[in-house]
C-alpha cells in the first residue's frame, strides 16, 4: 500500500526518478523503466504459446493472442466493425466523424492518420528515405521500393506462378484455340479468348441474370446488390446509379454529374485550373488521380504485369486494354452497325460517324473534328509546327504518317501500293510504299492492295491490270535514262 502511495505521489509532483542509462529517458515508475530497457537488451519474456512469438510487454502479448482467438473487443457504434486494439478503433471512427487531426504546416492539407502526414510532407522536403541497394534509386514510400526491387530479382510465392513466368523466356504456349489456332501461356487467357469468338458471357450474376465476359466485371457488378452503406448520404448518392439522376450541371456546357466533386473537377477544363502539381518536374493536373499516375513516370513504377508477354504498365486500365490484344476481346459494340472496339474511347469516336458530332473546334478557322487528335494535327496548319523529323535527311513533317511515307523514299525497293487506281496510273516513277484501303460493307473489312512495278504486280479482280502498263513504261524509261 505504501509503495502504491509513493508511486502515486510521484505522478502528482511530476517527478521522473528512474532514468535510462542508454538514452536518458526518465520514468516515474520503475516497472516502466524495466520494460523500456528491453529495447536495448532484446529481452522478450512474454512468449506466445500458439506460435512461439515473444514480446517485451504483457499487454503486447494479450493483443497478439487475439490474432489466434479472433477476439475483437473494440466495436464501432456506427457500423459494427470490430478491432483488436483500441487505437485502431479510434482511427476507424474518424471515417465517420470526418476528423483529420494531422495537418501539414506547408499547405494546410489534413490527414486522418499521422503516417499519411509524414508521407505527404516528403513532397515538400524532397526526402526519399527508401533506397534501392541495386541501383541507388530512392522512393518516398516503402511499397514503391518493394515493387521496384522486383525488377532486379523476380521472385514468386508459389511454384505455379514461377512456371507461368518461365514461359516468357521459353516462349511455350501450351493452350491453343481450336477456332483460330492462337496459343496462350495460361488457360484463363484461352478461356477469355474463346468467349470472344462466340460472344459468350461466362460469368453470370445470380441476383439479376446479367452476364459478363470477365470475372472481375462480375465481382464489380455484384457490389450493386450487396453494397452496404455507412451513412444515409452514401446510400442516396449510390441510388443515383440506378435512377440516372445527375443534379450537378455545368453552366458552360450543360454536362451533368452525380457528384459535386466530379462537377468541380470537370469545370477545371473550362477554367484551366490545375491544382495538383508534381514535385519532381512541376507539371500540373486537374485531378489528383492524374498526378498519381504521372508520378510513376519519375519512380519508374509499373506494378501491373502482363502474364502473357511480361510487359509492365503504370495503371491497371492500361494492362486490361493491352491484354485484349492477346485475347482478341473487343467488349465495346456500336449499337448502329455492330462494329466492336477494344476501348470505350474508340467506340465514342466511332459513334460520331453515325451522329455527325464534331465536338473539337479550331479557334482559328472554326473547323470542327470528331477526335481531339484530328484537331491537334489540323492546328499545325496554322502554327506551322512540324514535330516529325526524318533522321536520314532532317526533313520535317506535320504528321507521323507523312514522315513514314517520306522515309520509304530512302529505301531502294519498289513495292508501292495505292488507294486509288488513278494514283497508280500517275505515280509510276515514285518509290515503294504499301498502304491499304478499308471499306466497310455489311460490317466486313475489304482490303484493296494495288502493287506497283518491279514487285510481282498483283491486282484484285475488279481492277483493270492494263493500266499498270503505264507504270511499267514509266519505270522502263527511267531505267534506260539511268
């Protein structure tokens, strides 16, 4: 009783009588000093009977044992989620309260967890404490370093993953499509590819009978049926997916959005505001996600790897699009002509052929275009910009296509092809090029190839071969003069 009173009195007067000889830290109670000194001695007197892991303090052992028992005594009153430790519950409750107690002194941005603040502050300080021992490249966060290190030493958790990876080096593709003969390294890739042939959707939702070609799309879809919401506001926002309600409208272009942050981000297109700036190169972006993707250019991080060819990508969406090149999947179908596309953006541009929409307008001459890339190319007419340079003769061109055509002029072969019969008649003395004309007839692509002199001349049945004699005569005259 007297010892307890003495300890209590030390707390009241604020005395620190027990001092650590290693670091000069002081404690009011001797037992706390003893526990602290185990950091230096390495002593761990509290072993776990389940897994032989040992701990410096009894409280740490009790918390650890909950991993084995499954006990989670700290429960959230808002969503019934439970935790093994009280600090974890306190941090979780900030999701409901919106509390962000850790504020950056540089830019006033606030964070829920202290660790997030520490990581964020490295943007201002430039600190990169995680350094690669192989190439001296440094990173702001440990996960980035771990991902980077796989480039030096590729390791696998299970033997199956190693076997699949080794096919990258051996070129083995044991799974072959019976329809077209295309082969794959993994059975799952073959299954997806075969579904593209028959238009089959293998993954069906048990709730609403909707079907999908890919399993991950089914998983995302099921959230609609099982989604639980922590607050009523989140539930109301989610319902707009089903009702189609878009209450936030842009006053500039009448485009509407389900969420106000989406409208705010969209309006930056009109204002030109780019609040998210890269600390490495100063490049700015309208939304944070674009900055996050851009920063991987500096870190070299490409965490998404193709299992078929081992190519890596910065974002998961880039990998998904790339994999369609292996499987042949084209999930985006035009409702007007049934033509299919690999990406949604390709479908959007294609649909403008049917609607006649040309949303990209030139500020100089008011000419309009269906795709932004077409506008960019057109604007070079006004600016005089010619960004495509030939490395052979330093001649510059407005478009990459013009450069490719020109570069064939440095070749000595004559195997030129033309889109039109009239072009073949009049361009007989020019050097080789091969192009193709695609005609869409009932959704089928017809390729017309008109080949020039000295090249095993070939024609489609409806082309008059006699016209090619004009070209041959021109070539013969040219050869004689040489």
